[in-house]
C-alpha cells in the first residue's frame, strides 16, 4: 500500500467549468497507480469540483444558466459584499456543490463513466489561480 500527494494548479479565466480529467489521468499513469482511490480537495471557498458530462458543452452552459437563476449575483439578501457582488453568490454556489471528490482507480485507470469528466467550477467572474490537493492511496 502506498500514498502519494500532489498539487494541481488550474488557472481560470473567470466563471465557468474547466475540465482537468487529463491532468489527473496523466498523474495516475505517471506513477503507475493500479488499484486504489484518488481524492481531490479544492482549497478554495468560491469554486467547486464536480464530475459531469464531458461530451456536450450545452450541459455546462445549462448548469451555468441554472445557477445564475438560482443564486444571482448582487442579490440584496447578502451582507458579505466587500469583494464584489459575485463573492457571496460564489460561496453559496460552492456550498451547494462540492469541494472534494473521490474517484476509484481500477486496472491503472480512473473508474469514470464513458461521458464523465472532472471539472473545476469557477464561481467568480474574475480570473483566479486555483489549487487542488490530490491524494492517492492504494497499489
């Protein structure tokens, strides 16, 4: 049994979904992981992680439009506005989604479904440099 820690840096250009499946796949292959679990933790409170369809970009657009309706920027209910009218909505969006994921590794590959991809979901409008802690445990 072995454990490996790694940091993944993802620069964003502002609000949107950024696929990083290939980055994790390459890390798994580079270390020869065969069987175990990859855990990912996003070290931020205004973005999130998700596993989502990676075939049709309309899915990502629909998610963005749904969250824009559900958690609009500039809603007067928020008192936390020092960092802009998109900051508190970004925290709410992150609270409604997830900041950590666990993906099994089987026979040297991420055990994702055919159309599943790993995404960082940036909830702020401005560009950010996001960091994901990656941990593998297994063989």
